[in-house]
């Protein structure tokens, strides 16, 4: 007992908890949701003396020669070092040995009482043991923990053998279940993903990219606001700053890769909007791999991109088409019907296309109407959503604040993007009326 206490308190100055001894082997049960999906147990490690070799040599010849043992993360069992491992040294001292002792021929020496929890026993779990592990996970409020318990026989109820749960781990290792030392590997990745996402879910949040030069900042801010009032926490990276919902947390140009990554790793963000320009696409690339909606306003500004060897509008077209190339097959391209080069991008989209323009007689809009597709336009200063011949009048530009009314094409683009995301026309109208052009002051 004294030796065990000294080992537990080897760093000094801490507290030592004395617990009841539970006989048996250590087990790790992986809980996903409310069920146990995998279980592994540890086994004691022994060597047998030959009367000539010391314990270090016996461990190397009888234990460490196992090809499953190693020091890397891909090895299901650890290589043992009796002269270095504190637990092993303590266990040897309990038996009257050191790592340099030479056991008699035929004498068995316990090297490691527990550990190496890497032997699959999933099929042997008693239902009551699985229920206890699941309950332990719920008690501490974890969805995917590793529950450690000690039992002599995992196929029997714990109360029949004085077994007990000893620990619940928030970040359990998975190697023992993916690559067990013995037994069948378990599809724990599939189980975790099935718990996190419903069958119809993709694991992606809605992402909107806005590319071009015409009013892209206003478009991005309007889209973010419309998503926000639909009930989602939205992040926005644009030239004016970095926004979480409508609060600007960083002031300055955040239409860049680093700001985009900050949004994508923020676990509170449920949808994200990115303003992209040609220079950023050329120098850094888009911050995301795919998006639900891609907006392209125009193909202009090649004169300022000479350092990237962009000298012609056709070369700039190949840059801005990137925004359309990354739209998901279930997504939508929102394109300016008044720009012929932007209209050409429609055939590059894997998903649907919504055109927007001030004039409903634009060729792209007229052909889109004939095909029964969606578009957004102005009629008598009213914003109109149309799908084929069916039309929904949204609201008049005169009902909007001057800053928005002065940029009708930008408003149309934002409306089309919100419509593409499935936001109801009534909510879009309410959002346009309530949008504040001046950002809230930041607390940072």
C-alpha cells in the first residue's frame, strides 16, 4: 500500500484517492449516442524464466517480439520496457524482482497486470453491462465517450462479480476498436457519423459565395441578414469585416482566406457567407471547397490583375467561373442576366440557375422563363420573383431605405440568393425592410 501511495504521489504535493480494489481486467466500452458499439479488454502480460535471462531480456524475447506491439500509433499493443515503466517496476518489486533479476527456469513473472486494452470483446457484452455503460455516458452528458470498467467476465452482470465503472473518457482513443490485437474490427466511424447526421443530411452547412465587383459587399451583407432572420447563426467574411450574426467582431477587409477559415471552424456558425474577389481567388483561393449558392455579378477589373498575367476579359472569366464550378449539384448559381459573360457561366453549374436583372426582357431571363426556371427582376420598381409564368410581387424599392434602393441590382442578387436557400418570400421582404446598413459596434 505504501509503495502504491508513493507511486501515485510521485510528483509530490498532489492528492491521492484511495479506492476500493475491483478484481478483474480493464475494459473499454465505446458508447455512441445511447448504445455501446464496441468493447475491448486488457490482458495481463507474463514471462516465464529460463534461469539465464533477466526480465528485460525475457520481455524482449517473449512479449516485444509480438508483431502487434510497437511504439507508434498504428500498433494496437505497446512495447514494454521493464526498466523504465513505473507501473511495471512497482509490479516487479511486489514480487521481489527488479528488471535485472533472473527468474528461475519455469518461474512465471507478472509484468503488467492491466493495460493494452486492445482485445475485442464486443460480441461478449452482457446486455446489462451495455446498459450501465450507456447510463454512465448520459449521467456525465457525453455523446461518444469511452467508458472504462473492471470486470472478471464481461459476459456476466457486474453485480454478480463485483465489477464497476471506474472512468468515463470524453476523448476516447479509437485504435483498439479499428485495429484490435485480436477479434473483429468494428465500424465505429459509421456509427459515429450515423449518430451525428440523419440519413438525408450531408454534414455541410449552407455556404454562399459572392464574386465580382458590383456591390458585392452589400449583397453579402444582405444575404447574411436574410439567413440570420430565418433562424440560423450566420458568419460573414466581407470587405467591411468579420461578422457573427449582425455583430462585427473584426473591422477591416476580411474577404480573405484566414477570415474564411475562422468562420468555418466556428462551431456556433450554422451558415456562412463569403465575399470573394478575383485577386483573392488568384492569390489564396476560396476558403471553402463547395457551396450551396454562388453569386457572380460581373466580369470586370482585369486591368488591375497584370501581376497574375491576367490581361484579357476572357482570362478573368476563367478566374471568376471558379465560384460557379464549386456549386454543389443540389445548389444554385445566382447570375447577372445583364452581363453576357456571366450568363455564359450558367452552363458550368452542376445545380440550378437563378438569373437576376432589372429588365425582364433580357435575353437570358426570357429564355429562362420559357424553360420554366426561376429569375428575379423589377417591374414598375417592384421586386418580382418568377418561376416560369408564375410571379410573386415582393415589395417596392421605394419602401426600402435609400442606401438599398440606390443599388437595385445588388438587392435583386441578394433576394435571388435567399430564395435559392429556401427562405420564404414574406421573410425576404421583412428582412429587406429591417436591414441596417451601418454595422453594430463591436465589443472587441
